[in-house]
């Protein structure tokens, strides 16, 4: 129960931080949509930031800013992903997607502004007194999110849909490392950077966690309950898309995810006993919504 | 002729810098679209960065990075502005817009990645050895571009299209200060920040220049040659949109722009005689494409 308590407390704190940061914006539809799109969600990325920072006793207020920033990037990517020209989704976290509740122009602009806000939050002196740390956080976040990171993953994903040959397991791993892995890695890195600590063990942890996360997502798409997930499912199979599950089969995919989680937990031994919550987080990632 | 020489030389240098920075990306359509969208253009924002930095003898290599960054933000904003759900434009700088040459998904992602790249460029140690300067550049760029800056201006512009009452002159000034003014102001500010100098006189210059720029844009929309401009014109009148020109009339609008240019030049006297090129730039802004 302690893990669930920690997560629930973190979710409330992160929401409060986001509400505070977004209160500065006005009453125009884009500002409303920014607030709407940053409500709810599991806050996995934020929690990774908070728990990574907690390993090094980083002041909570600083960790919360980094946590809020990564949730802004995540929300921006979901808004744009859901657009009719991308995945064309009507439902997100059990609510209408931004372009369904407002319109496409509002969705494009709200996503744009949430990306900008993430960098504004990180670069602000309140995040860390040392400007070099803030600049390093900005640089690594941009590398994770941009055309060599998440957006490249999305571009490869779109290209795969019209490609003649289905992706190999290796290609799917690389695509997912970019598309979802880089934004799971960054909050772990940020926790270490805020403390001036070596991020290497956390990056190792995040790499395993990221792959396990994607396998769990593929399993959810096959086995999950769309009402519980709050979004459309069975989309991969309908699109004839190669996934970890379509290539490995359900049970071997589950076994692979379990193996990755054990490897992720190994990377945390160096922080023992402080890494317990991050270890629980790895386990949580493959059991969520099932 | 010296001004035109300076501008032409700067355009070539900025293109070279952008080509170098964008060479790191792959051959996927999003990367190609990023390169495509950062070719051409007058490079006014980049030139403002270079000339503001030159006032303080900032090393050219640093100024060029800031110049490239603001052109990335500008290119991102144009790609998203041109989308069917926004202005729905087919032509930009005399070439097909990104969503016409590729598709909407590629345009959304290329714009997203160009915004990210701007922050990556600014936060990189090559931009300035002092991390606090880099963080301040990131922070002010985010404030200029985001939901309290350019994107807010775009949101207000969209809202004005469906509003019952036409905008007043004061409301148009405020909207344009956000929508185009903030991204003309930032490169001027950045030139001073790179040198640790007080940006106040340059911000005053940029405020006048920004309004004059918008009046010139409105005049161009009414009087210009769309072939020469490389984009669709007469859009404001067709949309029944209130502009400086529709509210003031052609000749008074031109007189107002001329007055603003003289005020902009006054703000540069403190740098005399070094501000001559920025003074010429102000003049250039109201005579371009006519």
C-alpha cells in the first residue's frame, strides 16, 4: 500500500504544481485547453522525476518543477498525437480529446504552448540556483523530445504504417526507445542532474523500464478494457501494425517485460535501500490498467 | 548599398548555420521538412540578433546560434500557421507549404521539432560559456513564444475572427505586439544578453519596429504583389478583418509606420554610431516587398 500512497500523494502534488503554473494564463480557449490537457493521467513521468530526485535528497520544490515540465511535454505530445491527421482519437483519459472538445486549431496551439511552457519552467531560476544545471536540463529535454528523440520516433512510426515490410523486433525496439523511451528517461536523468549526481545507473534503469512500458502498452492494446484505459484500444491489430506482442506472442511478451523489470531493479541496487520506490514503479509499469 | 550587402551576407551565414545544425537529422520526411522550412526568407529576426549582438562585439559564432534559433521558432510558427485548421495556406516564400508538399502529420511534427530545436540550440554550451546566460536566453525565448506571447496572440487573432465586434486600434496593437512583436523583440534582447548588457534601449527599439512591421504587413496585404511576396495576399480584406490599414486608411497607416521608424531610430542613439545598421533595418522593415 505504501507505493500506492506515494503515487497518489505525488499525483496530487504534481496537479497542484501544474495548476499553479498554468494559472498565469488567461481565459482564452488555448489557455483553457492547456489546463484541460494537463489534468489527470497516471503521472508516471512526473513520479520518475520526483523519485529519482528523492534518491539524492533534492529539495521537493525543485523536483516538482521538473516533474511538471515533463508532464507538459507529455500532454503536448498527446494533444498533437490525437489530431485527425495523426492518430485521430476522440478519447483520452476518458474525456474528449482537445480537438474534439474545442477544435483542431486550438489543439495545435495548446500543444505548441505546452511544449514552450515546459522549457520556460525548466529554465526559470526557481528550478535550480545554478544556471548551468538549468541549461543542461533544457538541453537534455530538447534532445529527448525533438527530431532526434520523440518526434523522430513518431516519424518512424508513421513511416512504418505505409512501409511494405513489417518492422523487425530490433526496429520496433529502436522506434519505441525514441518514441516513448526518451521521455521516460529524461525525468530519471533530471533527478540526478538536479543533484549534480552521475545519472548513468538511472539511465540504465530507464532504458529497461521504457521497453517494459511499451510491451505493457502493447499487451494493454490486445487485452485491456478500453473503458478502464480511457482511450481506444485494439488499434494496432486493426491497423495490422507489428508490435512486441504480434511478433513475440502474448505470453513471451509478458515474460520479456518481467525480465526487463528485474533488470531495471538491478540498476537500482547502487542506491539501496533508497531505490525501493523506483523498483516498485518498474513493477507498477507492467501491471497498470490490467 | 552597404545595408543590402550586410543583409545578404547575414542571410548566407544564417543559412549555413541552419544547414549545419539541421544536418544532424536523418532522411525521414520530418527531417526533410525541417530543412525545407528553414530555407529562404528575409531572415529579419536573425539579422536583428546579429546586429544587436554586434553592438556589443559579441563573438559572431555565438550570435549566429541565437540567430538560427529564432529562425527555427519563426519557421515552426509559419508551418503551423499555414495548416488547413489555421490559415490554410498553400504557398509560403513562393514554395508549397509543408503540409502541401508532404502532409499535415509531417507539418505538425516538423513544426514541433523546430520549436524543440530552437531551445536545444540556445541551451547548448556553444551559445555562451555561462550557463546562467543560456538559461536566461531560454526563459525569455519561451516567454516570447508561448501561451503568454506569440501563441496567445494567435489565439486572440482566431477569437477575433468570430467575435461580433471588430477590434479597436488598441486591441489590434496588443494582439500584434504578442503575435509578431514578441518574436521580433527576442533577438534584440538576446544580443544584449549575450554581452551581459542592459537590453532596455533595444527593447524600446524592437517595440516600435514590431508595430511598424505589422503596419507594413497590412499595407502589403492591401497593395502588394502576391507573386513577389511569395504568399497569398488580400486575405484580411476577404475575411473582413480589422487591421491598422482598415481602421486608419492607407496613407495615415503609412505615416504612422514612418513615425514609428523614426522613434525606433531614436532608441538607438545611445549606441551611436554603432546603431546605423539597426536604424537601416527599421527603414527596411517598412519598405520590403513594395
